[in-house]
């Protein structure tokens, strides 16, 4: 039996240049400017969010609770850890 405690979504975008990648990250890091496209029934709010730019690549990750016992700290940490997960 599995207990779902959180939903996690991460994605990577390659831009033509590192400058454009940084511009994209500057845009998406602002509240209300964009979200990853959700799959399934989880609505991602962007509250538990992290991002990273490496060269011309921007990686974005978000987490949402599915259990009220999950702390904000755990959700923020999950988003940060997701930046290192393989994305395709």
C-alpha cells in the first residue's frame, strides 16, 4: 500500500543562449507569471517552487501537498531535490 503525501512536477527547457535562459528564469520566478503544465488532478499553486539555470537550460520544480501533515519545509525541500532528478 502506498500513501500519497505530495505531488511533484519538474521540467527543463533549453533556450538558444544562456542569456535567454536567465531571462526565462527571471520571468517564471515571479509569482503569477507562469506554471508548468499540470498533469492529472493536482493544481500547482507555485508556493512550493524552485528553479535553476545551468548554461542555456532552465529547470523548474513545484510540489503540492496531498496530505495535511506534509510541512511547508518538506514541500520546499522536495521541489529543490526535484531539480536534480532526471528530466527528459
